[in-house]
C-alpha cells in the first residue's frame, strides 16, 4: 500500500502565519510576532487555500512511499 505524502509536505511547508503575519497589528507585515488578529487569520486562510490548490491540483505534486 502506497501513501501519498505530497499534500502533507505541501501543507507543512506552507503553514500560514508561521514565519510572518499579514496584515499585522502595527505594520503591513511583521515577522515572528506570535499575535494573530482575525483579519490576519482570514488573509492567511485565503492565501493558504490558493497555494495548496495550485500545488496539489494544478501542478500535481505527489510523493509516494512504500
């Protein structure tokens, strides 16, 4: 049985809000702030969905193990 690890790898590498926050509370972009607003969660969710869709559906990234 082969498992497809492509979606897992893409999701971990594109974790929203891990490296930067867009929009931040005091600036447009802040790095390593660790304080997330509701608007920032919404923006990151939209960007995350778009990138995961592009990488998994349009480019067909698949990593099989087994």
